[in-house]
């Protein structure tokens, strides 16, 4: 774990790398999240300063977007598509099975920090539904077995 | 031996990378030298991963391929499909926007030019601004992002605005369920989008472009970033586009998982680093868009169609289609279908022809119950409306919309009350919160549908009232169009709303 000082100094580097970028806040937030796995509180002052907004305004931006996390995710990120084309191919059933096997509801992370389950509304794989994404890897015609195998692979 | 294996995200989600590894092993075992090209997808998703081999008689296909069956690519076998261009799905299309997608190496400028790429830009450079505007207007092109606004009129407004800076913003947020045309073209022929943005830039006097690309598409993001570098090296982007003295350059920006950021003013706020809340119109983005400057906001497909319009001429494009829906539309056929994928055709196909013909009915083999056209804000169509021709006005006339041309098929196990509930639930999750009819109405909608589900028939008029309020009072189409899926479900499938009531009685 990095301490707050280390986070702030790394965040400051990221911010500086975005100088001159028009509307740089989202690119900076993505870069910070890529670095730390979430947007840590300790990075906020650097981001707020660079974007010229208050801490409260920055919080408003971060919380608006589903992607940005204020707490770290699990080691394996499981995203299951909940949108209509996947529903039409039994996506709800697959989701219920995966939820039961993981013992997780939407947006939850397992107590040991191993797995996070998130819903997603369309991965653009609607012609090979239902769709899932495990640690970035896309799965078409997903079923619970394939999703769980990918989770096991991600933990190994 | 030259072999093509798509790098398209759908092909990869179905095992294309594993097929590549197996092909390489098999070729090495046989002592065959393999030249491997990672192309885009042809759009026949049910055949992905579709492996193609170059032969003197054209490219022959094998699919759906899996790692265990790659020997067939060398020896033939049941997965052999023959010449790809002769497959019925390919022959029946009018591929203009997608002409190169699945054919070329997406990052090869030589391939691109050999297949007509840059011809449109060269022709556009030979015209003056008025000529370019007239060409886009005469093509009849309307926005493919959903609203169907005439592209020529939008460009003319921006061209006529006086400002020190102007922008081209490509809307690549593609949040609608059932749609993947933007993703496919960005992964399979990214240079066509870049060329379209360059033509837009030199026409309206913008020197800078952005692609606002949803974060759910990591492959497309990577491809577009690489394509921008390739285009710069080739002189398509930079201080003097193809030596014309006209400057245009662009950047790829990544969204952050908010559906409403596909709405153009919300998108602009997001691009500026703000919460993605919807702006009241006027002012139009064309006059006060990104950073308050005149801005063209266009969908990926609108922009990627511009090059072929200039290449073939506006008249050739406008000759296709029906009524005020000119040219071609990439239909995206999804959900419960035997054959899903992308099919580019002139406007005018009947829904039945698409669903029963092209798609071959459902994947489950059960009867089709409902078809949602145009994403989560689009109406559910029953079989009784299967003769409606694919066109903007034709769908509007049936209480629906074509949106981004996503077509999602459901079999007879679908529960339309549950689908209506989902429409409200989605709106509640994704509302930007700025206007009350959308923010509160969506939550009330879920509650009202739940009352109906519990057998409370008196909630049905409340539901229609609520839909009227949302339609009339919402700031954008998220709240304004959520009533479409809800009311169409109620109107066309009343049984799904009534049986709950009967069960309770
Ligand atoms: C809630 C909502 C979501 C939208 N999502 C998209 C989208 O993902 N992609 C898109 O191109 N247009 C989307 N639009 C339409 C845009 O507001 C706008 O009309 C379009 O980008 C204009 O480009 P076009 O004229 O080329 O279609 C959306 C509209 C609304 C109300
Ligand atoms: S609806 Fe699930 S991938 Fe598009």
C-alpha cells in the first residue's frame, strides 16, 4: 500500500503529464484509476487543483460516472451485461447463477478482496449474447461455467 | 499461405485469439509459412471466428472456427464455407460504409487506399466549401446516432458560424443495447472514420477533432489510437492534410460508463471534464458546443459514411432508400436470433424480412414475440407490424424509432411487463438528474409497473399518465423516449399486463 504522501506525489506527476490538454479532467481521472485501481482520496487535491474545481465539485464529477471507483475493486473484475439483447438470450439467468456461485450481489466485492461483480449495459456483443467481461477479457455466448472458469483463471 | 482472422471484439469474445494460436501451431507442424492478417469482422457474427484464406479465386471462409478444428483450414471439412463474397449474407448487402470492414488490414494505409480509401477526401479537397456542403446536403444523409437530423444542415450552421476555433466531435458512445456498428467500423476500418472527420473539419473550418469513445470498448479505443498515429504518418492528419495547406488533427477521448453521455450536450460537458448533465437547448452545439465554440457533433456512422459519399457522389448515395431516408443503414441484428450480425442495406427493408429472413428467426427455435428497434428508448414491435419498412418516418409513424438501427429479437418466453419495468429501471440508473420528469418519473415508473404486476389494474392509467408527463416534460430523449418501450409493451402485449391482474383476482 502506498501512503497518502506517495499517492499525492504520483497523482501530481499524472496531472502534470496532462498539462495543455483541453478538458483534461476525465483523462486524468482515468489515468489515476489505471494507476491505483481507484481514485484515492489522497489524489483529490492534485486533481482538483489541476482542473480548477473545488473538492466538492470534483467529488460530484467522480460520483457521476459509473466507471470511477472511490474504493479499490477486487483482484478479479467480473462484468455481466444486463441490457436487452443479453436479456433476450437468458442473461438474467446467467447473472443469477454467477451471483449465487460468487455469493455476490451487483457492485459487491468479496470479503477477501478476490472478486468484484459489476453490471454493465452493453458490451457491443449483442449478436453473440449474453456477454461478460472478466478482467478485461470478453466472453460471448457466456454461461455461468465459462464465467466462473475465467474467474478462476484470473485468480491464479 | 495468407490467412485472415478477425480482431473484432465479437470474434475475440468467441475465441479468435485461441484460433490464431492454434493456426500458428498447425502451420508450423506442417512446415507451412503463414502470413497472418488480423482484419475486422464481415459482420456475420454467427460465423465468428471466421477464418479466411486467400486463393487465386478469392478469399474462402471457414467458420465458426474453433481451436480444435483448425486443421480444416488446411484440409477442408464441414466448416468450409466457400468464397466469402458469395455467401448469401454478403451478396444481398449494399456495403458502402462497411465496404472495407473485414476486408482490409485496418491499420494499413496501402490496403485502405487500394480499396477506395482517401478517394473521397481527394475529391473533397478539389471542391470549395460550398461544393462540399452541397454534396453532403444532396446525399440526404441524416444522423445515424438516433435523431436523424440532416447532416448537411448541421454542417452548414457550423460552417457559417464565426469563431476563432471550431471543433468536430465524433459521438462514439454507442450505449444502445443491440448496437455495435460504431464498434465494428472503429475496429475494422478506423481510417474511414478519420477520413470522414477530416472532410468535416475542412468543410466547416474546424482544425481539431475528438472521438468520445465509451470505455466499454477497450479494443476500439486501442485501435483508434493506433489509427490516429498511422493517419498522421500518412499525412491524412496534421498541419497540412495531404499537402492541401489545410490543418486538421484529432484525439481519442474515453467515456466513463454513463449512458446519458451519448446525448450530445451531456457528451460535451463530459468532454470538458464536467458531470455529464444535459444542457438546455438552445444554444445549439453547432453554435456553442465544446468550450462554447461552434461544434459539429456527429455519430461514428454518419462521419464514416462521408468518405464514400464523396467517393461515389451524392447522387449515387441518394439514389438508394425510401422517402426521406436516403442511402444505406447498417442494420444490427441481435438478441435471440439464429443469425446475428451487421447487414448494410438501403433503407426500406421490412422488419419481417430482417427478422424472419436475414436473421433466420430465433436462436432458441421458438416463435418471435417482440422486436425492440432502436435501443433502450425504442419501441417493442409485435409480429403484426412486421411489414413496416425500415425508415425514419415509417417507424415514427408506428410510435417507434429506428435510433441507431439496433434490432433486438425476443422469443415467446419474453415477459413484456418485465421489459417495461426494465426500461424504467434503466432510465432511473442512467438519468443525469437534471430534470424531474426523468429522474423521479423513472422511479415512479418502476413502482407503478410493480403495482400492475401485483394485480392492481388501476395503476395502468397512472402508467400512461406518467408516460405522457415524461414525454412532454423531459429535457432530453432519455426521459422523453423511455415511454416508447413502455407504452409499446402495454399496447401490443396487453396480455402480459393483464394476466398478472387475473392471477391476483
Ligand atoms: C440518452 C441519449 C443517448 C444517446 N446516445 C447516443 C450515442 O450513443 N451515440 C450517438 O451517436 N448519438 C446518441 N444520441 C444522439 C445524440 O444526442 C445526437 O443526436 C447525435 O450524436 C448527433 O449525431 P448524428 O446527427 O450524426 O446522429 C443519444 C441521445 C440521447 C437522448
Ligand atoms: S446487450 Fe449485452 S452486449 Fe449488447
